C-alpha cells in the first residue's frame, strides 16, 4: 500500500475519521473506570467477593489473547472490517453483562466483551498511524490520549450516578449507542485500499498463547486459595504454562507470517518499550482495580468519591500525553520516557504511604502522578514504534505493544487478586475474635455498601477494614516495585533520536 497516496485521499475526511476513532477509543477507555467504580455495588448485589478479580481477569484475558490476532488480521484484511468485528463482540458482551444475575454469569459475559475489546484500542491507534504522517503523529497521539481524560472525568461520574439511581447494569449498556455511532462514521468516511494477501492466519500461535495464559491466569487467581502453591497441581500448571509459552515463541519464530513478529523486537527501542509496557500494565491494573474498593470499604466514601480518585489518574494521563507530543520534539524520546518513569515512582510511592485516615485527596494525588507517568511513556512508545515499521507491520507492531501492556494487566490483576484474597484470609485466621476467625473472604462484601456496613458490629467492622487495608498495602508495595522495574528498563533506551 502507498501510504502517502492513502493519506492524500483521506485528507478531506480525516477530521471525521479521527472523531470516530476517538469515540471508539472512548468506549474502550470508559470501560475501565466506569466498571471499577461500579464494582463495589455489583459485588454487594451479586456477592462472591472472592471472584472480584475474575471480573477483570476474564475481560483482560480475552482482550490480551486476541489483540495480537486482531492486529495481524488488520494488516491482512484492512482496519475497518476487523474493528467492526471486534466492536460487535464487545457490544454483544456489554448487553449480556447487564443481564447477569450472578457473579459467575457476569464473568462469563465479560469473556465475550473482552473477545471484542482486543480490537478496539490497537486498531483505532493504527488507523491514526495510517492517515497521518510521521511528523503529525506526535500531536495527534496527544489528542487520542485526551480520550482517557474525557472518559476518566465522565466514567466515574456517570458510573456513580447510574449506580446510585437506575442501577449498575447501565454501566455496560451505555456502550451500545456510542459503539454503533463510531462504526457508522468509520464505514461512511474511511476508505481503504488493501493489497490482497494470501498469507495464512496464525491460528496455531493464537491457540498456544490462549491456553498458556488461561492456565497461568487461573493459577495466579486461585493460588493459595483453592490451589495450594506447593501442591502438585500448582507445579503441573506452572510447568504446562512455561512449556506452552516456549512452544508459542518457537512457533512464532518459524511461522511464515507470525501473529507476533519477533523480528521487530530486534529494534532496541521497541524491545524496551514493550518490556516497560508489560511492567506498567501490572501497576496500572493494581491501582485501577482495587482503589475503589479501598475508598468505599475502608475510607467509607460513596461510589462517586471512589470514582473521583480514579478520575485524577486519567486527567493526568491526557495532560501528560499532550505535553509529550511537544517534549518528543524538544528533548527527545529518552528524556520524555525518563520523566514518565520518575512520575510513576512518585505516584506509586505515595500509595505505599497511604493510610485510611488520609481521606480521598491522598489517593487522588497519587493517581494523578501515575497518570502523568503513563501519559508520557505510552505516547512516547506508540509514536516511536509506529515510526519504526512499515504499513504492513504497523498493525502487528502497535498490537504487540498493547498486548504487552494488556498482558501485564492480565497477570497483574490475577496475581494481585490472589495475594489480596490470601492476605484477607490470613488476617481473619490470626484474629482473636472467634466470629472473625470463622469468616471467609466474601465477608468483605458487606464493607462495600453503606447500609450493610452499618449493620456490622463495630469490633468486627474494624477487623474487616483492617484486613482489607493490610492486604491492599501489600498490593501497593508490589505496584511500587513494578514502577522501579519500569524506570530501570527505561534507563536502557537508546539516547540517540
């Protein structure tokens, strides 16, 4: 495909295409904040707090596995039909999530939603890479990142309002009109001239990766709870996951048209960007998944206030992304990424220091610094990666970077969820109160809704909140460790632009 010819043909319609892409990204971005905000209410209604992390894990697992496949399909068949397929799965899953009558059904429907989500973000970003020149992308990526800010301001506010008025089901159903509108505009204005490609689709690679991640994810969530860490079952699952990942990498290196082209990883900037995306994915999900539960259950604030603490992160993200577009030109890729890494350290360290009595402003400030760090690093990485590869690899390269961040989030939510559940259970067992000793992890459900919380005896309430606080302190310490790892790798980025 001749990129300059395609951009020339699209110039007239670029504002409409950009608006449709931003709307598609908004649907994907708002999903994170609006569902996190609603989770305390969903858990209070459906129960099964021990399955809390599975609501995120199921969605992230499918979006992580499919993101590479969608990226490759978009290089073969064009961006528009593949984005349409993904968005359709996403919207069907959203409709079904609203009808879930138990936590198990909600998790199952989140699998369907995640199956489509893998297409939305990477292909939307790739479309922008197609229709704008290398020089224009830094500024436009700043605009795209502003979507995170808009969704962050609206997501928690809308989520809190819906939860407190007509019900949590509508946090899923709000996706429907937005997704349909985005697809309609894209089909009207985006014209693609895709070269015929007879390369086989790498289904074997997709299958190996899917099974490997499913085994690993299940062990991370259930390890220490239903599966003892030192049991033969756990060891077999670890060995199976490692073997399957090995087979996946070996297959991808030999495949004629691999789902993940490891050849692009020879570029040092791309390699480091992908590794840092993995580590930042862990810290990002650790904050966004469990912060609302802490603010609601321990600080005893409303769903709207819990949403506000997450909003601060996504306000910092687009501000930093917009500034990053200019910094990339003025001070370069290395220094811009370094500033982002330092900001991640500051934000996560503030979470380590957080105490229940500090109030919601403290986690909001901490979130803001994390948002600044994410905005600077992700914008730098996407602009650099899309500039380093030709059109025929751009979809796969963009998807590979988002895959690594999604993989970090997938593993992170499972790992941190397992650690949190194990810590809460340990705190109950160590309690001197016999009533607390007999409680299961699901007992913390009652912390997440004001009316249920008011019926708990003060002594028991204090110990429930203490158990959740100690568990989340461990989670935030691990998040801080991943921020340190991120900064360490950023130091190895090439300094020549």
